[in-house]
């Protein structure tokens, strides 16, 4: 057990030790930790749907009618009507033949990739893809090639060299990157996957509910519906619920029902959660003003911080302010905490070394007034820390 102590000590010295923080309440974009209330910039509840009355009442109704748990996996007796209604809604939302729901985004990525690909195949993955994608590729035992972040030219360079040696090949990317807040060059990736005879999978965890005329994501926004083989996303972020989905052809979904271990060997999502997810999808369709307001606030905040001279990445509701050094990033985050803002310091291994950052996750609770005064506070704190 010596190595465990050594690990903890080293992480502490590097400013990379993480610990859990107990949140005692969470409402309308504010959280209480310890005895104090903070304006929360760490939440993925982008549209504020987790507290929406429609999600809560649908969840309660399902809870009262069907109980707290789903009692079994989908292939046994846990397969409820509400799961099927949600899967039909996902397919409609994403304009694919079929949909399948998973217990979390992590389980979806790990299960889908390991069921569909094997050691004879190649997976071409953006260097900044989420850990669940990396783990799915490892579990599949396919050969992994990582292309430079959002760089189709580099992808093509690797495809030219490697594609012919493998039977099946997949290109995989997030559509909005969780730590950089930028969007993938989807049209170019789709062009490459078509020219090199690959499949493509996208992870719309941070795009679902935020982008696209109907709010279904970047695939819709970029006019790529019908050209993506596997569209994965989550209910746990902008949709305000919990769990994940895959939208794909009926054959792929039928295959996964038979082969995907994270789907087969896990109890089905509870009815209350599933009903809330369904209500989340409906609200996203019916209330586009939520996402429009969110993206307008993000544009304002990003421009304001850049104007103050900070290095800000991306173009979405995720606004990363790059600091670089781990300890300085922690100090920056602590200083903001002292004046009432909860902004997480994101450090390696979540992001590459030397790229530690504050990650502002905007939600509809952050109005212009909050963002304006926060910008001033950040400028003060930032110049002090430098
Ligand atoms: C959050 C996230 C996941 C995991 O989803 P969970 O439902 O939280 O397990 C997967 N991929 C990306 C890109 C994510 O941001």
C-alpha cells in the first residue's frame, strides 16, 4: 500500500490532487457548499431543465405509478413502455431509424465501441476525445490512431497511410469538446470518412439541447443528418435528466441489443428518470429561446474576457480560460470562490500538461448582469495572481 501513499503525495505536490465536495443544496444556478452559497459555473445543466416543473412532475408521476427502480435489465423484465417511448423520441429527434438508451454516457461509449469493433479494426480518434471514448476503444482492442485535435488534414494523413491495412474503420469525435468548448469540423470529417470507406461516430454530450434549429445537436446544426452512422449523446447535461442514447440504423440497434455488454448486463434506467428525459426532449423542441439565450450569453462573456486580455478557447457555452500552471489555476479558482463564484480548476490528467484552466460552464441562470460583474472580478483577480 506504500505506492498509494506515494501517489497521493505526488498528486498533492503537483497541485493535481482532487477531492470530493459535499453540495448541500442546488437551485436556480446556485449551490451551497459548507455554509456558503456560490453562483455555480461548474454545472452542465445548461438550460436549467433539471429543476423544470415538467421534468419533475413527469418523474413523480412515473415514480408513483411504477416505483423507484426498474427491477431488471431490459432483456429480462425491466423493459418498460416509457423506455420505448424515449427511444422513439430519440430516433425522431436525431432523424435516424432507431434509438437505444443507456444508463450513462460512460456506459454507452464503452459498450458501443467494444461491441462494434474488434482487433482487426482501426479507430481514428480526436486526441481530446472524452475518457469514456478512450476506454471504449481500449476495451474493443481495435488499433487506436489519435489525430491532432480538430485537424482533418492530420486525420487524412493517417488515413492515407493506415486505412488499407484494416477491415473496418471508424472515425470518432465529440461535436462540442467538453474541456475546450470548441466544435468539431464535422463536414470535413464526414467527407473523409466517406472517401476512405470508414464509419463515423459522434458524441453529442455537450451539444444535445444546445445546437441545431430543433436543439438536437451539431449534426442537425451542420446539416449532417443522414450521413453519421452512430450519434451518441447524453440526457444528463442540457436535457436535465440522466442516462444516454445512441441514434443509428435499426440493424445497428438490434445488433447492440444482442451484443452490447454495458446494455445487456445492467439494470434498466428507473421509470422516473426515463420519463424526465422524455420531458426534457419535449421542452428543448418547444422552447428554443433557452438555447438562444444561452449561446448569446456565451458570446458576450467570451468576447468580454478576450477583451480583458485572457486566453479563451472555444465557441460554445463552455468557456475555458487557459492559465497554464496548476498551482496558479488553483489560486485563481480559490480567489473566485472567496468572492462567491464556484469555478472549477481543470488540471491534468483531464487536460494536457501546462494547459490547466478555469472552466466556466454557462447556464441560463447566468444573466448579463452576473457575467458583467464576474468579468470585472476575474480581471482583478487575474492581474493579482500574475
Ligand atoms: C459527460 C460526458 C460523457 C459521459 O456521460 P455520463 O452520462 O455523465 O456518463 C461522455 N462523453 C462526453 C463527451 C461527456 O462530456
